[in-house]
C-alpha cells in the first residue's frame, strides 16, 4: 500500500457510496481528508467517524458546488481547516460530487437537464478552477466519470453527456497543469453497488444483466473504485496523466 502520509485531500461528494470509499481509503494511507457533502451532512459526519475510528484524520465541509458563492465559502473554510492542521496547500483534489436522473431524451425536462450540468459540469469546473491556486505543484486531480460516457445508454443520455464533458475536461486540464507537475486523470466506474443504482439492483434480472456485462462477472463495489483512485493519487502514478481509466471489471469488452 503506497503511503499518502502528510498529504491533504479534498474529496467531493464523500457522504456515501464511492465518495465515502475514496475518502476512507485515502485516509487509511495517511492523508488528511476534507469530506465534502452537498446535502448529506449526517452522512459526511458518518464518513468522518469511520475514518477516525480507523485511526485516520478527517473533517466535514458542506457546500452546493452548483453555486459559485458556495464554492468560494467552501474553499475559504478549507484554508482555515487545513492551516489549523498544519497544511498550507491541497495535494489531492478528487472531484466525485455529482447527481443523476432525468431519463431518456423524450422525458427529459429542461430544469433537470440544467441541474445535471450545473452540478456535474459547471460545479466541478469552477471548484477546480478556484482550487488551483491552492493545489500544490506535483499534486493530483482525479475526476470521477462513468462508463455511461463510453457506450450507448439512451436511458441516461443527459447524465452521460455530463460525464463525457468531464472526460474532455480531464484531457485538456492535464495539458494545462503539466508544467506544474500536476497529473489529471479520470476514473470511469461501471455498475457499482451504491444507492445511485440501488433501484436497478433491487431487480434480480437487472442485477444479473449488470453483473454479466462485466468480464469479471460481478457488480463492482465502492472499494474497487477507491483503490484505483488511491493509485492515481499516489507517487506511483506520476507518469500517468490525461487518461480515463475504466474501473468496471471489463464492461462491454
């Protein structure tokens, strides 16, 4: 296990699911983790409790990243919290926060479309933009994408578009930040057992379909994704940038 001792990390959307798994994994490797939440305050506190119970260090911070004003307030709070714990910069920025929903093109409502892009694309873009002056040279940015951006999923068309935008953002940002030694990569999970797709997995036929779609024959677990993110956050991944890594157990091969 590669150590992240002495690193300061911000994991957005870490109150549950994949975000929680990422936060706990980074903390288990020695990072101080800022556990961000949008609405799940209690969930974020539970993530912090789990980290501390395991001997790690973390604190919770809340903000609606769809709001530029809220992003500014979040980063100001981070400055204070990290400084109070002996950190003067962010080493690891994990952009995991996002929302789903909306359905296919025929049923998509404009308000839902705007909400998806405001959080998944605009929020991630401007949070990253405003965090960059605080990001240490040689740091890491990891964006959480999705396999739905790499194949045809008509029932999630707008959501897939937001994740495709993140993939493009990842490649361009990797080139822009390369002179600072900062790597930028994305991780694209396949079907993963979280609340996000719980209603689909509750149907045995649907669950069997998702499991069969993966070459490894099962549905992913949040820890599967967290391990990949931890690798990209580590010194071992220093020669990897601008990539979208599929963490899907081999979906659609």
